C-alpha cells in the first residue's frame, strides 16, 4: 500500500491509514418509523422533534424501465452475481422478476421544520430516485450522471439511508454547479476521468494486474477524492437543520463520512496506485 504520493493534494486530503472501516451507523435507532414497501404505492409521515419526514413512493412505470437509460440493466446487474450461480433458468427468471417487481421510485420526500425545508424529491431536476431493489453485499449507492437518476441501496426512511441519499444528491449538485456551461463541462470531464480511474483500478485488482502508475493517474485520483469530498459538503449542509431532531450523532456521522466512506476511497487509491 502506497504511503506517500508525489501529489501533495493526495497526501493532504486522503484519510489517514486505518486497518478497519468505521462508522456504519449514524444514530442509535433503525428507522424513522414503522413502514414497508410491500404495496406498489404508499406514503408515510413521521414527526421527530420539530421535524416532519414525509415520503410518497410508487412502482416504476413501464416507461421508466424502457426509456430511462440503463435503468433495467442497472437493476438486473445488481442480481447478476446471484443469477450466475443458478443453473435452473426458471429460478434465475424468478430473481429477475423479483428485482423488477420490488424496486420503487420516490414521488415525494420532504424534511421540514419551522425554519427549513429540504425537498429531496425535487432535488435532482428530472432525475428520479430508485430504491428497494435487490442488492448484493458491498454494492454502493450511486448517481447515474447520464440521466441524473440515483440508485439507493439503503432504505431512505432510515438515518443511514437518508445520509447516503443526501450524499448522492450532493454529487448531482456538484456535477451541476453554477450556470456557466464551461464550468459544467470541466466538471463533467473530471467526473469522467475519476470514473475511468475507478474502472481501471477495479479491473486491475480483479485481473491481478500491476498497479496503476501515479504519473498517469494522479490527476484522476485527485478528481475522485475531491468530488467525493464536495458531495459530502453539500450533503452535510443540506442535513444540518434537521440533524438534532433526527438524533443523528455528530461523532457517528463523522465516522460514517470519514471513517467509512472517504476511508474506503483513500484505501482504494493507496492500494491501486504505485
């Protein structure tokens, strides 16, 4: 594992070396209130302190599955590892049907108190938030920049799910910052470079290839960690007015952001770059 980089930015901004990922919890309770997504549509409203949490959800339409770029492919890829273990075609089709049948899309999701409102359901412009799909262990939530869709692997009506969703919305805000087209194009290129770095690193590790040369990839690694940090900045600012009512612990949140999420990216960069 690489300890020091020629890049001063990486030396300053990567999380310190830690053998254990921390912070899988941000609160000492499991969910904002009792709920399930068994029905094809539904709504919930919970009050915590002076904050109201309200969510409406729907089953995706056929148009969602057909027309939103990569949607059905993304959902099915979540289950592909499990499907590949099954020789029985009927059983494999059952899993495929389960993936499509169980996924839900957020219609409305609002946090509100007497001073502030965070309208999560409208935060992505034309993008949608898909959740409750089949998840293999270790799969992370992500923003699909081609469509502005978010694929959330956690339950949005839990503290960890809400924080993770705010982070993906943070990526959207980072990606679409400002009104200057040149700035947006530059950020788009940086995101493309960071994603190429992640894919190259994953391929290198899976194939047992040599590590990536820092001279070739340091810029991409810097973009990766910089935009992860930027997305967390947006997320924490958006959630700040509600953290006390939602009993999200400051120390737990700090460990979730730095000791787990940013730590995992820091470890990835140290492991894959030489």
